[in-house]
């Protein structure tokens, strides 16, 4: 488990709560452990987003931030398309998943 707080990503008009995204991913992974639709469609993408979140605090150059934002945007598109295949209402209506999608949609506003 991550001990360090993940810094937010900010622009002049947007602040993305990376720590809350991370917390919601962990919550989803625990809540839907062994749920076949969750495991099949979105578990690996959420794990990839989690790995990207680990990199946020280590960014030193502006170009690294731009690259990371594009990676988040790609994972968001992937996650949005994968959610469409899920029939389980518990997963679809999960507050944590909704927050992840909402907060990550802010990446579209940055670049």
C-alpha cells in the first residue's frame, strides 16, 4: 500500500485530485475482487492508472508532465470504452468508479 500522499495535478483552471483517484481505485479493487466483469473489463486499466499515479510525485520536467497527462487521457478513453461492456449495476453505479471517471475527465481540459 502507498504511504506517501500523491500530489494533485493542477493547471490555471483545473485541479485533479490524484490521491482521491488512487483511493477510489483501491476501493474498487477491494469491493469488486473476484467480480468477473470487473476483472475482465476494467481491472487491468485501473491498475495501469494506479501505476501512472505513482509517477506523479516524481515529475521534474514539464515535458514529463505533458507525457503523463497524455497517458492519463489515453487510459481514460480506454476505461470509458470498457465500462460500456459491464452489465453489473453494482460496478457501473459505484461512487468510486464514477469519481475516477469524473476526476480523470479533467485531464481533457488541461491539454
